[in-house]
C-alpha cells in the first residue's frame, strides 16, 4: 500500500461515523490528496469497519483516545454527537492535534469558552463546521457585499426551511430549533453582513407537528436581528417545506440587492395546459451542500498547510450559540433581547 | 354630445386632481363605460380645467360642495389630501353619494369610526383605495391561499420598497412610514391571510436619508406580525430601492408556497461576458399598478350597480391604520405591541 | 360635443370592423388624443353602429367610398378582408388620404407593386400593420442589435406558435401558413436583423389537424433564412401550442446573445410536491400585443403629424409576401429557393 | 494494498490519458467502487505515470497491447485520438475485452461497420461516449417524451455552441464541424426523439475566425433534420459563444413543450441601476458534463455486471457519423440530402 501512510500528507482521524462523518471520510479519501485517513472512530464498530474497508483506512476504534496518541495523526475531525464535542476537542487540543469540529461546539457557554481557551493555548487549528459559508452562491453573495457591490447593506432576509422534521427523539435532545437549525442561519447572517448582532427578537409556534410542541420545542420561527452597523435581518424557519430544502438569502443595500436562490435539481421545464412546471430544489442538506462540505474540509487542510487562521473560528462557533440563547430568551419572554443580556 | 349626461350611467364626481385623481379620471373616461364623469373638483383650477377639457367633463370646481348637491352625481371619488378625507366622506355620505376614498381614511381612529358610522347610517357604498389587492398576481396569490392550495398558511413575507423617497415636505405630514407606506402592506397582509393581526413588532432606522430622520421618521423598517390563526408575517420596507419599485409577497404553508414576483418591464435578456442581464421592475406605483387602479374602480362601480358590499370595506380601511399605530408604538417602546393595546 | 369634429385633430375613418378594426377603433377613441374618429365602415352595419355609438363616431357606412370624399377624414385604417386591401388602398391614395393597411397588402406581387406606385405618386403615408415590431421586448431586441450590443449577428431564431388553429374555412382562403402566419415572422426577421434575406428553405407537415392538410395547407413548419450579411435564421411555426401563444426571438452574435421571452400573464409561482409551477403566456395575439397595436397607431399618427416616413413602409409590406412565395416554392420543390427566383 | 487487485472488481485499462482519459481515470478511481484501474496507456509516459501515482494504478505503458493480454483487465476505455479508435477497438474485441469508446468510432463508415461486426462476433460490450445523454436534464427531457408527457413530438430545437474555437491545428484534423461538434447534437436529436432521421439540410458559414475557413471548415451552422415520424428538428452551432457553453434543447409536441436550459454556475442575482444580472452557464464541457461523464461510466460497468445492452450502442455510434456526412454533402451541394444517399 505504497501511497498509504505517506508522511508528507496530513494524517487524519475521523471521530464519529454518522451521516456527516461518512461524508467527511468519503471526501478525504477521494478528493483531498493532501490528507490521509489514518483512523476512524465510531460507536458502531461494524459501520466504522465497513467504512474503513471501503476507503482503506488502517485503524478502526470505538474509543477516540488512541487517535490522540497516534503520532501519524495530525488532525481530527469531530463529527460525533454534540455532547462529546467539548471533551474530545479539549483532549485533542492538549494532544496537539488540529481540530475540525462540527457545530455546535457545545450548548453551554462556559464549556465553549473553556474549550476556546484550551485550543488557543495549544496553538492548534480549530475550525467549526459551518458548511454553508462554503456554498458557491452564498460565498458569492458575501463577496458582493464585502466588495461594496450593494453599497451599505440595510436589510437581510434568510429563508431556511427543512423538507421534513427530524425524529421526535432527536428533537428532544437537539437543544431546540434555535440551537439545532437556526444556528446555521445565525452564522450565515454574521458571515454575510460581516458584523455582530446586538439584539434579537424571536417568535414562533408549533404548526408542523404537535409532538414537537409536546417535546417543548417549536417548529416554525421568525427571528429579527439588529446588527451593530444598523442592518436589520430576518430569518424564517420551518421544519417542513413540502417542496424541498429551502435555503435562500437576500441582502438589500444602498446600491442594489443581491440574492441567492435555491439551485434547481435540473433545468427542465414543462409547458402545458396548466402553465409551466420546473424542478424542485434538492431534497436536503447532503444533496444541496455536498460541494460545500468538501470545500470546508479543503479550507481546513489548507490552513493547516499554510499555517493560517481557519475561515470559521472558535469565535464564529461561539457567537451563533449565544444568538440561539438570546432567541430562546426572546421567545419565552416575548421581547427583544440584547446580546449583552446573555 | 349625445352620449354625455346619460342617465343610465353612474354619474361621478372626482374630488382631487393630483396624480391619483388624474389616473381615476382617465380610467373612468376611457375604460369604464358604465360611469360618466360629471365633475372634477381640484384645488388647482387650471389643472382641473385642462383635465376636464381633455376628457369632456362638463363641471369644474375648486369646492366639492356643489358636487354633493348635484343630482346627476351618484358617486364621488375622494382623491384629495388625507386631511380632507373625513370631512368630504362624511358630507358625501350624508348627501347620499357612494364613496370611493383613497387610503388612509384618516390618521385618527375616532374620526375613522365616526365616518364609518355615518357611512353605514347613510347606506351608501364606501370603498377604500387599497389598489394592490386588485393586482392580478396578488389576487391570484389570495385565491391560492383561500382555495387551500398551500394548505394552512404558516409564514408570510412581504417586501415593499419604493424606488426613491418622497420630498421631505411630504414626509413631515405623511403620518410616518407606517401610515404612509407600510399601510399598504398591512392591508396586503390582512388580505392575503384573511385573518386579523393580534400583535406587532416593528423595528427600523434611518439608512437612506438623514433628513428623514430629522423629520422624525424612519426610512427602513422591518415589521413582524402575529395573526390570530398563528401565521407569522414579516414586512420589510425601504424608501429607496435603486433597482426600482420592489413589491413581492411569499406565503408558505403546510402544502406548499405561493409567491408573486415583480413583473419585468420587458422580457429581454442579454448574455455576454459578464453573465445574463434582465430588465428592472417597473419604476413606481403608477407604472406597476395601473391595471390594479382600473380594476378597483371597476369593482366599485360593479358593487354600486349590483348593490353588493365593496371588496375593500371601511373596516378594511380602519385596520391598517390601527396596525400603523401599533407599529409606531412598538418602534418607540421597542417591544411587541398587542392590537388590543391600541 | 365640443371636443368632437375638432379640426386640429387628424380625422380618421376605419374601414373594417372585425376584431382588429374594433381594436383600432377603441385605441383611437381612448388613447390617441391627436386623432378623431369620423367614420366607421363595416359590412355588418349593426356591429358598426354599435361601435359608433359606444365610441361616439358620427358616421357609419357599409361602403368605404363616402369616407374617401369626406374632407374631414385625413387618414383611413384598412382592416377589412385581405382581398379588399388593394382596391381600398389605391382609392384612398388617389383621394389623398393617409393609409394604415393591415398585412398583407395583397397576395399578388403585381397588385402590391401597383399599389406602392400609386401611393408613392400620391405622396400619402402608407404604413403596414406589422404590429409585433412595436412590442416593447422585440423593439428592445432590435435596439440591442442596432446598437451593436451583440456585435455582428450570426444566428437568429424565431419561435412563433398559435394557441389554436383558425377555422378550416379561413385556412382555405388564408393564402396558406406562410402568407397568413409566417408573414409576421418574416417581417420580424427583417426587422431584427436589419438586412434582406437572399435564400429560403422551408419544410413542414400536417401534425395538428388533418383537415388543414385536406385544405392544401400545412400546420407545422420550419423555415431557414439566409441573409445577405451572412446571418442564418430559423423560424418554427405551429398552429397549436396547447400552453398558449408562443412568440420568442433569440439573436446570437459575436459579442453575446439577446432574447425576448414570452411575457407571463402573472408573476405567481406555486411550489409543492411536484416542483414549481408558473403562469402560461397570454392566450393569443390580442392579449399579447394590445400595447403593440396601440403603439403602431401612435407611430402612424406621429408620422402624419411630423411628416416623416412610416416605421413600416410599403416595401416592408411587400418583402414578407415575397418571402412567403419563396417558402411555398421551397416547400413544394424541397430545395432552397433564392429570393431572386421569385 | 489489500483492496487493490481485487478479483471481484472489474479490471479496467484506460487507453489515452488526455483530458477525457484523465477524467475517466479520476472517476473510476474515486467514484466507481465496482471497477479497479489496472493500467493506464498514454503516449506521454510522464503524464501517464503521474496519473498512475496519483490514483495508485499499478501498470503504466505507452503501448496498448499489454493491456489486451492482461487477464486482470476486463474492459478498456478508448480515449485516445480518433484515428486509433478502430484499431484498438477491434483488437480489444478480439481479446475479449469490453469496450467503452469515445466518439466518433471513426470517420469512415466501412471501418465502423467492420468494427461493429468484430465487436458483435466477440460478444463484448461496446459503448460509445455520447456523454450528454447522461446529463440529468437531457435524460429527464427524454423521459418526458418517451412517457408521452408532450404527446406526439412535432418540433425539436437544439442549441449547441462552444465558448471558444479549438486550435486551428485541431480544426484541420477534426473531420469538420459536423463530425467534431454537431455529432453530439445528431446523437442528442436521435436520443430525444427516439427515431431515425431521413433527410438533412445543412447551411453555415465562417463568422468566428477566418482561419477556420482557410482550413476548409465552417464555424457557424444551422442544420434541419426530418425524422421518419414527421418531427422536424433544427440544430444551431457556433464555435464561439462569448457567454459560455450554450447547450439547450426544446421539444414541442401535441400536448406541450419540454425544455432543458443551461444550468447556472451559481444562483446569485444582483439587481441595480441597470437591471438584474445572473450568472453565466459553466464554461465548457468538463465543467458542464462532469456528472454526465461519470454517469456514462457507471452505466457501462453496470451493463457489464448485469450483462445487458449498453445504453449507447455501436449503432448509436454509427448513425451520427452518417448524419455528419449527409450534412457535409448538403452544405456542399446546398440541397436537402436523404440519408439513403449516404
């Protein structure tokens, strides 16, 4: 296996072999020549073994500890369940491993801050998995704004709707819609506007499935954001858009407006007695954001190679969690909540 | 002039010969065969005379009183300045004339209520000029919702941006953005959802022109509406969209989404080195809503002929004013305001 | 009726009170203040009288002769059946009346040439009713080409499909699809490219209705045009597009491409389980080209007032007829036909 | 390298390591788990070696013969220059290897027929590289037609324009535009309509680059096709569309129309003073058809595994060459040419 264990490549251990972990494994194995998969750690050992076999990964474990002591492993991807992110990230940082960690870092700000401090002390790279920033259309929108194409931004609109709600069991442990789903939109808002939110007003309800309400959550939400620079943003979320994954942004400014629409799954139209019919958007996040998931990993490995700051920092990982808490407080107290209150 | 003064036609007096008044005059003269223009009342007598000459209108005055005593006049169109609507409408109702009144009826709820009571007592038709309801696309959206095509509505989004701010002198007397501009969107929201708003949260700022701020108003606003039936709506407004008059709606529900986009001024695209370019939307309300302005008049004359309830009632004229007050209170107090507080 | 019989206005007689004649009457009465309708001549006298009453036209006849001797009539609109165009146009020219003549002038080149000579000798305006040139989108395409926006044009594509075939009785006397339907596209081709066709290749068949074949005509056609300047154009025609009137153009050149799509009847989209649905194009020519029909009349009266050359000349009326003959010859002989052969 | 040389996988040799060969190598290595790359044969040995290293391919040669005797190789991909396709395909068939051959098989019908006979006698799979059939949008259009969604097809339009002409040296040996470029469109026409062409009329010129004319070729073409079933098709080609690779189809039938537009490179629009701007199509065939190139290989390996007929047969490879000859004859003789004449 000549090409394997190539010391010129960045050795990688993937922790967590669920849907996102598998996607990362596939991308590293097939599309990122500068990285080499050394180990997969997964709770379900037979799944992990099958992935290892498919992608020629030499080490398979159910315990992440051996990855952190393996000198061939330079970086870990933390794609395990949210409640393990802090422990693994902190241990990995102490072991001198670079870290790519799925969002959210944690649902506890003290734990996040502790982790950021440890990571900083260790001097390792720490990138958060806000994949949507790497979508070609959204990053083009960001460029347009940063490049002054729309002048000063005034109004931001984000539409973010899932095609179907997650299982109720997941809803119960997800941290709620704001920390599970809107967190991506909070990040997108900060990314597009390039500024910090100072106040949040959230409202919502249970319109999709009463079981979500019984689980203490909502499934439909509209959030208003006020930025330091005066931009006003709104986000609307639903757990069920029957026409597919709906992910659009619009930024309006003094010199124009820039938007990103849903990509069509094909470009076919049919015209008949009842008008013209076009395709739906891609079904869900894997279909829609696969290239973005790859691009975020490429950026991570590039910043290791070039020793630069990751494009999504620990601070970027922390801010949307704070926004989630603010939104939740706003929803409960039915009033705008200052970020300084959290 | 054989066809003139035809008693089988509805005799009409138009009060106010500004931009909207002129449009109504043109429409009645050219496109509404069942109505006949008997009189034009305008403060600027030479303008009014020139219109009268152009459209063969026999009577021209600067005072509306003679119109109300003219037995040949069955209906008046009140397109004079807002501060005259109440006096004229009340007098017209007492004189037994049907009334088409531009929005808003007034900026004072007591005056509105008094007017509605007088109109009701008089038994005359009273239609409010919320022209956008008669736009082919928006009325098709309403039909789709009323017909259950999107199931239960969950989220409403209205984008409503003017191409350029009005003169500062107008801003000072307009009643503010919520009562001058958003009022149309409040009406659209009620029309599309077919339900009443119970709570309003408004935020905004001065982003377009500091003189608007000095005049005590804002020029950029985002308003969140909660409806009795659980729908959450947002409206965003700007006084200046450099790409033209931006008037879009989107309603999302349990079975799908219905949207109305801006109509293009032409269907031409140009593809070159820098992508593909398409036309802007129509410049402003006259260009965009001319057919809707005609359709609302046709509906008014039809309801006179068929003795039915006008499609936009006095109640429909009152509700958006209340919403405007609630929005203003919300903006000032930075909190959601219940409609029951107004 | 003070404003009537106003000598400062261009007095107009409309000859032919069918669908197009009625549209012209309505437009002159309502939208062209510089013209005044003096007379309507229609074979069906009760229809003509009813139009005259509706639009206050003093004279109604079944014979066009009195119109030509009426000193108050400056111009005639010839919207009668094709076989009368030559006789009426020649008589009108000799009477010194300006002429707006529906297409085609005639189906006989000698008659056309004779008519053009008489018109020229008389020094009256003679405009042909190729209304589509006045469509906002098509004229914008022409401007783009004339202004060099696409560089040198290389390829032209015209799609022109009716929503439903005409009655078989009409098909029999129509002169065939090339002279009845494609004639508009031949004119559009010359208009957009601003050059003359040198060769035509036509092919087609009977796909829509076998009765059209029995009547000696085809209902589906594809025509290739070679222009003097090297542009190659194709036109495709069908007598039945179930989704509505389909009228599109595309011109491709060295610096880009310009297209004009069908205008939507509304801008509403509905997204559901089966993709996204948008509106059909307008049903047929009246719905689609009403503004173009008005614009061509406005241009006609302007060129009378300003004594300029009409935007669609007699030569422009002749050329598409020659193209129609060439196409017919090409179809019959199944070979490209040079225009010099006709 | 445990997973390598896995006898349960289809062993593959790729002959030709140019642009398309490299794409096939990448796809097999990364995306087709049922196939294993055993050998790369390339004229440029250092390029081939570098590919072999990158993708862990054990054998590298400049001579294809060893591939045909290698028992581990079950199938070869022929992506070498066109003039070698016949020799290699025939040798591979005689060696019992399945063959995926890039288009065209040859520019000589006798050689093609000989090859098809040898392949058939050998009983190996023989698939031709008409990749566009595997484009998601075009295959959806084919499904719509085959499924009767547009009723009986009447008119076909194919637009196929390259972003920039190939080098003049390539033009000289390419066989001409019809056999190099239009060949794909001929295949697309047969694929979409599911029927055979009976007559071809071709016209064209030199509009893009006079050197192409000097090389005896044209760079702009419009071709009319008549199908056995009565469908009339047109293809238009240009060697230079400055806005990018333009690949669209439209099929019109008795019950409606189905179209496939260019996919946008992103879904971003910018609205400003000069209208709304959207992205260009992908630059060229690699960018546009990468997923189609993968899908055709997947189909090839599936038909080996399941022992079914390839989706693009030798006959499908032959027909467009005959169409190319007919088009050339038509262009030279300026008349429609029957397929039976070739």
